[in-house]
């Protein structure tokens, strides 16, 4: 069963993906956070995050979010011109401003759009492989049914399912019963995504759904970057080993920010999210000190003093 790294806007950017693959590994494929169309063009910042990481040793697939055929075609054409031959379609984003504009999970329930896109994929884009990442629906856990009927007719490499509705955001019950129903009717390989934070969580899903193609892990990989490697290896790293590798990962990413960003506040706002999901591992005190540090000097001291730095 393959392990995929989930896209998380603001977290799994090019530096994180690059150094995560180098230091921890275990991931079959990384996805960029969604690339969007804004003010008549593909958002430059999103595109740069993909382009800056093209020469990698790991597999990377750009993900796009769109509300109509025009946005879809522009995004695909731009990415194709940059050399992309696989593209992931975001039909799951629950962020209200995106959903209300018909993007993400808003597009999942727009069957006219799904049919238009299907036609475009089948007739104009035979050279690109597509995959889909979706939720169960916007406000009902059965809304996937109409969409899946359309998606079943498409040549997709896989579908990733996060078995929640958009209304649930990232919390609450995972609808495993609905996921099970999807496994019965999907013609495409499936990835399960949601709340996998440990080896036990992984085994519970793998045992319950042995026929799936793999799992996609998001927050669990930010909280324990070794998790994909641990699943592949079948055992966990010691706390000491994890601390060492985590410090190394942070050092590389922080150095990258120092070299590429201008000004203290830009550097700190790019660097601090690294710790957002690590409170449990590094402890509340260390977490607080790192998060409230003002200025690069204080920030650096805050993790160096706690043994979270390696040369
Ligand atoms: C802060 C944040 C940003 C996210 N950004 C994206 C995104 O750009 N594209 C996407 O498909 N999903 C995005 N997601 C959803 C995750 O990829 C994933 O589906 C979700 O977190 C559930 O998986 P997990 O429990 O393993 O984290 C985001 C989630 C969070 C919390």
C-alpha cells in the first residue's frame, strides 16, 4: 500500500517537500497545495512553488482548483507548458470563500462543470494523467454519488477520498460507511485520507479496506514527519532519532527562508508554521517559546536552547 503526502496550503510548500523527501522519505508522491486562477491569470506565487521544485528526485504532482471550464483550461494549459504530465483536481476544499464561488467541494456538486471537464480531458488532453481529491459532499455525506458516476467514465489514475463533508471542515466523524460504499462502486484505485497519525491508525485503515491503493497523510506527517517512513519500514523511530531528523528538517527549511525571503517578519512568518502541528512532540513550553519569539535572534535561541538545532 502506497503512502502519499497530502497538500496543505501554507505548510507543504516546495521547501518542506524537498527536504522532507531528502531527510525522511517514505512518501510515494507529493502534491502541491492547490494552484488557483486569480485576476485573469494563474496565481504566480502558486506556480512558482511548483516550478521551483521541478528538478527533484521525488514524484511531485501539481494540484489545481477551479470553478469553471475557463479556469480549468487555463490552469492545465499553463502547467502543461511548464512540463506537468500529471495533474490533481481539487474537488474537496471546504474553505467557504472557495466553496461559495463553486471551487473545491463546490465543484464536486456542479455536475455540469464535471461533465464539461470530462469532455475536455477526453478530447483535448490525452497526454495528461489526471487524479481527483474529493470529499463526500458539501453538506450531505451522500453527495459524492452523482459526481462519482461522472468520474467513473474518466481515465483517472486514482481518486483520493477524505470521507467528511465540507461542512465538517477537518473535524468530526469520518464517514467510513460512505467510504466503504465508494469502494464498492468506484472504477478507479482509491486513496483513503483522514486522521492517520500513527502506525496503528494506518493499520486500522489498511485492515478495514485492504483493496485500496494507498493512503494520503496530511496533518499526521506534519506532526510526525517520520510517519511515512515508519509505515514503510514497519517500526517507529526512537524519540531521539526523530528529534534529530526534525531539527535537521527545520534547519534546512529555515536556512532556505533566510536565503530567499527579505526582512525579519517575512522570514518569521514563513518559518513559524513549521511548528504548528509539533506541540505534542516538542512540548507545550518549547512550542509557546518558539511561537511567541519576536525577531530572528530570539526565534533562533528559542529552539537552539531546547536542543532543536543540529549543525
Ligand atoms: C491548513 C490546511 C490546508 C490544506 N490545503 C489543502 C490544499 O491545498 N489542497 C487539498 O486538496 N487539501 C488541502 N487540505 C486538506 C488536506 O490535504 C487533507 O485532506 C486533510 O487535512 C485531511 O487529512 P489529514 O487528516 O491527514 O490531515 C488542507 C488542510 C489543512 C488543515
